[in-house]
C-alpha cells in the first residue's frame, strides 16, 4: 500500500469522505488555536492594567502632556490582539456553521 492510499484509509476511518471536510476541520482547529492565543494576550493586558481596552485607551489619551511609550506600545499590541481575536472568532463561527 502506498502512502496516499494509507492516508486515504486513515481519513476514511475517521469519517472524512471528502477533502473539503478535512480542510474545514483543520482550518477550524487553527482558528480555535488562534482564538486562544489572542484571548490570552487580551486577558494579559486586561489583568496588567486592570481595565478593558476602551477604558485603558481613554485614560491614556486623557493624560495630556506626558508620554508613556510602554503603555503606547502595549496599547498597539492590545489593539492588534483584540482585532485578531474578533477576526478569528468570526472565521471560527463561519467554519463551525458550515
């Protein structure tokens, strides 16, 4: 038995009758992994600053006349993680309902 046939047999045994279903399931696993990654990053910043991102950003912008480069950098990273979390959550929802 060659590798392709062995792989096909394994997939069939696991209930994959089409490549599309396998691809969808693998994409969903990737999406769920990314959700956990970005959720952990958002949780880290929420814990670090004791606030939600919108409240933190408002407080940071309200500090007139002084710059805190660490907080600005954290806000950039937090905003990226928050946007990525929303995007991956949307993709997981799409894949999960397919």
